[in-house]
C-alpha cells in the first residue's frame, strides 16, 4: 500500500502511519519528495488489511493499494491454471465444457428430453433449476425438492454430472446429495454466509459474477470459497449498465482479465446476459473466441411454453447448430468441445 | 401490457397473443394501425405476469409493460403513506427519525458510550452490527451472538429501540428476540429466501437498496416482504456507478420517486454511500432537504481505532453539530427530528 | 406511442390527449380498461415526436414509445444491409475489413513502416490520428495538418484508403481532401453540429459509440448523418461502466442488436476498450465471432516509445499472428478477411 | 506515480523505469520489498505525464497515479475559493446564485415574461437556449441567431446577465457579444477544440459535467479552460446510470468532492437530471443543502406548450414557492440567495 501524506504533514503524523504499519509487521519505506512524503508499505499480506486503517489517520491524503485485495484466487499465489473436476468432467483444461439444460426443471419428461438432446449435441454437464430466485414473488418459484429429485434421478440413469443453483445454506445437504456442481447465483455472489457453507461442502462451485461486482470483487468472493476449502469455476453472466437493449451487458473482457490475474477456470453464460434467444448464438461464439473454458446455456424443448426464462432459451435445432459453430471456433484456438 | 406485432404479422399470430392473454383472464383490445397491429392487454393483475410470456410468441416485435411490476408497495394499491412502528418510534410521519450508532458492536463500553451520546443528540433508534458482511474473508466479521446480546442488553437498560443486520434466515430467531428492526443489506436485497423469512417474522424490516437495483426492482423486493405479511422501511444507500471518488453514488432522486410511486417510508444512509466522514454531513443535509423520512448514520467514539468502516464514521462532535443543521432544515419543510 | 391515463382521469383530459395526437395527424385508438384508459397513438412518424409532448398533459400517468426513435437507420425503413464504399473497399459485405495503423501519425517513417506491415498482414484501410482529442491539455495533441499531409501522401503512394478522426467542423475541408473515411470519435457522438457537417461532406463516416450512449441513441446519431445525406459505419468501442480493470467495457452484444434493428454495417475497436495490448487479441477474436463486419486496431512499430496510446498498441508480430486467427474464425462463419 | 514491478523483474527492467522517470526530471526512489520492487516517482509535474509511459515498459506490473491528473483546477494549486464574476453577479461567494429561464428562447414575449417573473422571485442570471443540441434531428433545434438577439436585447433592457449554450467554436463571436456566461453542455465536456476556444474568449464558462465523466475527468476538462485563460463554474447535471425512473442520476456527492479537491465554484442543474418537473423541487432543495453555490433551473410560462423540455420545466407558481424554500435552507448554512 502507498500512503500519500498531505503537503505539510507533521513528522508525528508520518510516524503514526509508520507505527501502524509496523504493528501489522509490514515493511515500511519513506519516500520524501520536494513537496510531500509518500510512505510505501510492503509485504505479502497487505492484501488482508483494509486501506481505511491508514486513510483514517490525520495528515493522510490518500491510500492506494498495489497488491490486489485477493490472495488465494491470484495467479501470484498459484501460477498454473487450476483444473476443476465436476463428476468426472474436467473444467479448465484444453477441452471446453458445455453445460446445458432447461432454466427450471418442470417435469421428468421435460428434463430427460432436454438432457438427451443436449448430450447428443456435445454438452457434458446438465443444468436445471430446482429453487428459482425470481424478481417477483408472483412468478413460478421452481419445483423445489421435487426438481432436485428429478435431477438426481437423471444423474443416475444417464450417468452425467448435473448442476443446479443453491439459494440458501439450509438447502446444502439436499443439494450435495443431488448434484455435482453447486451454482451460486449473481444475486448471492456476496452472500458470505452461503459462500462459506458451499466452500466447506466439498462440492465444486460455479460462482456467477454479481450484477454490480468488479472482477476484483468477484475474485475476492472466490477467496471466501477457497479459504473454506472449496474449488471454484468463475462464470461471467453480464453486469448492470445503462444499456437497455439487452438484460445485462456481457463483459467478455473479464475472460482475459481473469486468465491474466487468476488461476481459476472461467466460463460464460450468454443466456442471462442477452435475455433473448436471438442474441445468444452471437455471444456464445464470442465467448469461445475470447478464450472461455466453457459455456452454460439454457435450452428448452418448447421455449414458447417454458415456465421461466422462455425468451432466452434456445430450442433444440438452434442449440445443435450452435454447438457445431462453437466447436469449429474452439479448434481455431487449438481446443475443442 | 402493450404487444407490438411485427409488420406483416399474420392473423393467426395475432390470435395466439389474444388467446394467451385471455387464458390469464386479461382484457384485450386490438389497435390496427396502417402498418402494424398493437394489442393492448389490460387488467389490474398484469403486473404479476412476465412480459416474456408474450414476447416469446412468433410475430411479436416487442412487449411493453405499462402497469408497474410491483403491487403491494404501490401507491395505487394503498394511497396513504404507511407508518411503521419500530419499538414505539414511528417512521414515516411528520417527525423524522435518526438511527445512529457504531458500524459494528465492538464492546459493551463502546456501544453504551455511543448510544448515550447519539440519543442525547437527538437520535431515537440505535444501530449496531453483530454479524458483518465483509468483502474480504480476512476482515473482522463482527462479534456475532455476543454483539447481539449487547444490543439486547442496551435495548433493555436504555429502553430504546435497536436495529441490526440479518444476513441469513438461520439468524432469525436470535435476531427477533434481540432487535426491533431487521436490516436487510444491499447485497441481500434479492435474497428471496431471506426476504420471505423476514416478512413472516412479525418484525419490521429496513430494506436497503441493492447496489445494482433500479427503484422498480427495489419496490419488487418490498413486495416480497409485504406479501409475507411484513412492514417495510426503504433505505437508499447509493448505487454502483463509474464514479470513483465516492464508494457509491447516492441517488437522492429515489426519495422523491418512491414518495410518488409508493406509500412506504424512505430513509437515507449517507455513510455507506460516501465512504468518507468528510462527505457525510453534506449528503445527510441533502437527504433531509430532499424529503427523506429519516437517516441512518455511523458514529464511533474513536473512529481512528474502529474495527470496521472507520473512515466513514462520524465522531461525536461532528454528529452533534450535524443534528442541529438537520433539525433546522427539517423545520424549513414543516417537519422536525 | 402508448399513453396511460391516471386512474380517474376525466373525459376532458382524455380528449386533450386525443386532440394533441390528431394535431400531428396520428391515428388514435382508445382502450378502456376496467380501471384506467390507455390511448394508443399510431403512425409511421411517431418516432419524430418526443414523448414529452403527451407526458406533460394533465391526467397522463405515463407515455411509452413503441416505435424506435430513429428512422433512417432502422431496418424497418431499409431492410437489406447497407454496403459502404471506402475508397474502393466495401464495408458490410461478406468480406470483413481490417482497419489498422498507429494511434497518432508521428512521422513519415513511422506511418509508412506501420502501413506497409499491416497491409502485408491483411489490413485493407490504414488509420492514423492527425488531430488527437486528449483528456489532459498537457498531453501530445497530434501533428495536426502535418499528420494529415502524411496520410494523404501515403494514400497516394500506396493506393490505399486512409481514415482519421475529425474533431471539429472547421477541419472538414482539409480532411475531405486527405482521407477516405471520416471518424467521429466517442466524445463527439452527440456533437450535432459536427454530425450535420460530416453528413453533408460526401465522405462516409465511421461513427464511434459514445461512452454513455445506448444503442438506440447511437442509431439516432446515425440518423443525423443519414438525414444530411451521409453514409455510416457504426463502431463499437466500449462503454463507461463501474468495471475498472479495463478502460471501457466492450459491449459485444451491440453487434447482434444492431444487425437486428438496423441495416448499417458495424465494426469493433478492441484497442480503446481494452486499454492494454495483452487484452486486445481476445476481444478482437470475440468481435469477429460475434458477427462484426470488421475491426479497427492500433498498431505501432515500437509501442514502448509511442507518443500516445502506447499501452494498447499491438506490435507487428502480435498483429500478424492475430490476423491469422481472425481469418480462421471468420471462415467458420462463412466469411473471410 | 508508483510503479510496481513484476515479481522477479530484472535489474535492467528496473533501471529502464528509473531512466525514463529521470528523462522527465522526476525524483525517483526504489522500495525493495521481500518479493517485489516498487518505484516511487515523485515531483509536482507528474500529473502531466500519462501512466502509460511507464506501464508499457517490460517487467512493470502496474502503475498507480498518486497526484491527481489535473493541476490548475486543484485546491493544492490555489487554496482559496475562486469567485467568478458574471456580468456583475459573483458566483462562489457566500451568496448563492439562481440562474433561471426557459429551456429554449421561443419568442420575445416568452423570454421577457419568464425573465421578469424569475427575477422578481430572486433569480439573478437569466438562461435561455438559442442553439439547442437535440438527440433527434427531427426535434426543434432552437431559434439560433434570432434567439441570441432576443437574449442580447433582454440583457440590455433589463440590465441582467444572461447565459446560453455554445455548441461549436464558430458560434463564439456571436455568443461573446450577446451573453455574459458561456455554457458548455454535457455532450461537449470533452470537445477539446471548443474548450480551448471558450477559454480564450475572455468570458466565464459554465462547464456541465459529461454524462459519463468522473469528477476527475470533469476537473481535467476545467484545466483545458483554465490553461487557455478562462474562468470556470462547474455544473453538476446528472450522470448516466442504470436507473431509469429519472433521465439521469444527479450525483450530489460531487458538490462536496469538488469543494474538497478544487477551488472552483459548483452549481447544480436539477431540471435535466430529473427530467420531470415533479422531481425538481426535491433535488433543488437537496443541492442547496449539500452546499452548492447556486442552481440553474428551467422555467416556462406555459410548460404544456413549451417547444422543448416541457416536462421538466417549472411553471411560475412552483418556481416562486421553491425560491422561498431554497432561501430558508441556505440560511441554515449561513448563506442566502
């Protein structure tokens, strides 16, 4: 951290900064310029201390963090890419992973029909919502436990890994029994109680980016999971901006930023960002070209009659066609699905 | 809802829209323009149905909602301002309410000292965090149950209402016993599991605005609480924007927008928006002048040594001076603290 | 436009809305629901009238636009994709166009060396800044007229189309003589005086998206150019959001949104969005995969000593390697560079 | 500036950073931590050099600016508040200034009637648009030169300072003759050609904040004007965010931030931010309470028939009532209108 003192700060004020830094066992170096003093506070653990601790002292003009405020998710901490095993499917390696399925599990038939199709087209993990977070209390809230049972059954009959969203720590036991990958949704990215519980569960976690989270804050949330012993796959799904022709603004820059600063695998959810099935293929292709390790896409046998997210779900032919394009783009980058 | 058909949409496509609207028992009127057909879907309950239900049909160009997508929080539903009773203190009436206290409860002495000061200066509800949501897993996470006990003790010895943040439904029983007002934090505004639990608890709720939530979404979250039987006070605390000289951008327009569209009381938290104690008085005064029903402000006996949010906490003299200014501004508007 | 009346609006108020609509020769249909009246105002030219005209009338609850507020740029107005001829190079057809060159023209040698390299690697239009808009008045402001002369010379000796940014209408005559394509920068997207002048110049325009412009506002700006007789290529270059690990957030969704709503070609500038050369290849590949009609990329023979935008400029080997990847991705989509 | 080297950066790479800093005659201090080297680059003029200059060098992990990137607008450069004289009315002193008038000059009668009313109610400068920047090319674009003549006439007959927006440098001569204060609009805040011309004109400038500009960038734009010899009044008018119930999000924090970092006076435009006259009084009161030096407000004798911005214009009675509230709030802060 770099502490810039006010022009004219007293020696006593400078010493107070130095003393506080030393109380954390950090290294300290004073840089005396012509018109102001700058204190460099050095050490591998400065990422664990808030800048406030120094900013609040008298005579301090500003405090700037140099070390990133996350540690376990950082590439400096762990230089090789992490691989995450999801029920036998490896995420983060040369092979990309398509996770596909319905927004919400609606019935055994709907789930099986969708799963069978997406698996035949190249998907390797099946998604399906059991508990659904809905903006309105009057919307369909998912089948709940029944949906979870249907996922567990599919996982057993098709021998395929499945994933679903966990909304609250009390659902953890049931979820751990039923699925291979726990999704933490965008609205829960900073639900720290949930993060800790998921981290301790032994199941890998798909951590969706919060609507208003910077990449840095998202990696800090990953630190919560990693600190509790968890394994993490990052999932870009769009951020909230002023643009209103899409539901969210997919920030594909985050893929390269994460690859540069972190060892964690990163996948992309084009469905929730776009909000409309006509935009999904363009964004899905872009995500693969950007270097993502995989995708999570909503598919429904009959989108016009889906009980949720109907507008952004692909039908079977669109999904099949898309998989072919995605595989060809992956091959340009020396990868494949 | 207004459904705009594509230029050249077929009669069959138009009829499919009409049929779907009728299946919800909505009124339907066709507007045939020179170059396209517009279907008006009318009825008091259209706010409960997603626009997707129509947007996904073939031949539909766009669907626009006219009714706001919340109902119980709407002024159309309940025209007079709601008053919320917090342990005997009424929020939403002519008298404004100051809620003040430390960010986190650190000790009995720190809590009592702060409470005694802010009450003497005109505050009427005491705040103090027991469980703290922290961006980093390495930061001080609050005293937990011990903090809650100290709040309950203060409430009993000082006969003053107290409030604290609930982070997860499992904390509900302990919180209900200890506090008069449950705070739902910005990061949990769309934690629907938590909202339902709080709504059913019988305690009023201070609902902070999510960092990325529009006023409309925030009122939809209030609908979750109201639908479960709860009472709600809205709390503006700043939204996430590109501006980086403050932690968040306090959106004081939301005060007048909520007053216009809703019957719920609205207060303002200038401390978290500003992120720096030097900016708090300016924003606090502005909030009262904008017409807020109260404020929630962080105060600490020794901000330089606070364990959290030290930079944005006011010390006692600053708080005392601010209360005098706020009361004088309230009087200009025919109100008082 | 759809005008929603207040619950309990009087017949007189409804008639005032109808009369005002009729004064514009619009069609009007009344939809009388059980609890409120909705007035549909129909006609091809409603896009030219502001919603305020109705919103300001007494008894009006809200006004919603259905027709998009642009006309000439709309696909409804012109259903086939427009092709724009830039000095013999067609933008918007099956073949993608790479525009490359230095951020700023620094010398004849630097310009020629860069142009020769990028052309050999597959670029077909050369870019180079003569007048530079700089955030700080103390930064290098470009060579001005001398830079323009160097571009004109290159265009003549290499027989290649060139493009540069116009910052003010007074530069128009000099620019028209020197370049084949006029760039209007993000900060000038709503400089309407400049748009009209460029539209009337007879030269095609590369219209960069404003930092805070929705796709709709950007297409309205295109309407200014088209209404003055101009030809337009849209250029996505990132929007301002809260994310701070990149300079701007590249909104690649806009490519598909424009293709859906407009007939204009759209290209992408990954350099200004990323702000760092290490992120440029990932975003460039994503843009092509998303379906863009081309790219504009900054290249410099010695980025470490560039006088502006050094950090985001590619060196020659990186650019050459990127072109090969981009061409392979284009071929997946049945296109090529 | 603080240059953080990569872990394992070579001595040669560190020396390259030092040499480059020394080539600008900056002071340099090396801070050698246990795992990385941090180079502090010190000197009063570092604000004039881009961080890129160092970030582009090999072995550099990050570059952080400590000095703010503006100089002339900074309070460090000029510690006492600047007063700006607008035709005899001082902005920035203890007395607040109300600037009021119609959005656009529509006729002599409309301008005189409005001016006479607002002056009688306490305004001291009259505003009126002659050239209007409009999002759509089909909207009313202002009376142009005729509007300017009417303003000049009013200024002479009423002996009152007037202000209007300049959209392009070619309008400068006409504007300088007609008005006392040149407004630079939000969409032109980074039109550097215009800024330089206005700075050299000898007239003070009202610099509106750009829709996507941070406070820092806004103060950099002020530096353009100050560097050309101009005098500047800052004007907050709302930024672009995701919130859609208001046209823009008024960022009242910027008032206190500017007061802290700059010596320039700052006023607030609640009309353009709100977009609706019902929200204007709440925001105007908040602006005065926040500590603004004045306001600029749109007033019209008959808003329902205004040719532009009808929805956000106050009628006479609303304006008169507002002025009384504002004056009372100003008095709480020891000021007055």
